[in-house]
């Protein structure tokens, strides 16, 4: 009898297409109802509720009840990192319609990866910070340099406070669409939240895609020398 954790239970939950789609949809970091997730997964609400019950039972998803509605979210950052790694190892999605092609382009351009910024924009920002010398690339983590400390401070981030977060500080996350690393971890989260606070990016409804605002176009050019 094996005393190791039973990974087959997790694998069986992830191996069903609709459940995998629901988990990918929850990578936007937000709470969603079963009806919203059903729409994203192109299944009936009753079917979504069935799959969500399985995911909640498997501790991959958590649920909160408010009034008549139940709201679902990924259980924790460890589950998000698991989904991230699987997305990075998976083949490119097949596109069957113009609508799917448009949605895929939006996701590839800029999206949330649970709690940090991903897609072409996330990778370009990370590469810009590496080029400017704010970050240095390690095997699995980015290292903030002395001039990086100054940059992030001037940009409005308190790195001492960010470092107190009980998680990886500046993790290198493999981007599934770009096949390059973007900045994740507590620093990646704080940076994305700062972009939202400044009004540079805005999350789009019913999708993980984010759009860059006019203010963001100017800001990314000024601070990161990126043309949007």
C-alpha cells in the first residue's frame, strides 16, 4: 500500500475537457457563477454545476455562497501554478471559428495568469525590465537589482511589504502562448495590481483577456519603452 498522495485523483479531474476548460477560465483570478463558467466552457449550467461539485470535492476549486448564488474560484495559488504548468506543456489550442480566433488573439496579446500579467504584453514588460537592468534572470526566479529596487519604489511598490508575502517573490512563469518567461510571484501580482490602479489595463468580462487603455499606452511607453 502506497502512503504517497494519490495523484491519480487530481489527474482524473484534470483529464475531462469541460473541467479543464473551467479551471483555465478561473485563471482570471475572479469568482464566477456556474452559469458564467458554463458559458465559457460551452456547456449547460447543470453540467457545469456537476463538474464544479467534482472540482470542489477535489480541493481544486473553492465556493462561497452569497444569497441565492454560489461563486467559484481556484482553491489557492498552488492550484493556479499547477494549471499554469499544464498550459505551458499543452499543445496550442485548435481554432474552429472566427469568434474563437478573435478570442485567442486577445488572450495571446494580454491576459491575467491567475494574479499576474501574461501574454505578449506580460513577456514584453518582463523583457523590458531585464534589458533595463531592473531584473536579472535566474533558473526559476528573477532577481531584483539595486537599480530595480529604485525603479519599483519610484513606481509605487513597497518591496519590503511585497517580500513579506508568504509565497515566491519573483517567480519566472513560462508563458504558454509566447513560450518565454514572464514575471509571476508576489512581485508580479503587485505590479499587475499597480497597472490596474493606474488605469493602464482593464479586465474584460467573461474572459481572462485584458485591454490596454489610452493611459496605459502612454504609461508603458514612458516607463518600459514599449509601443502598444
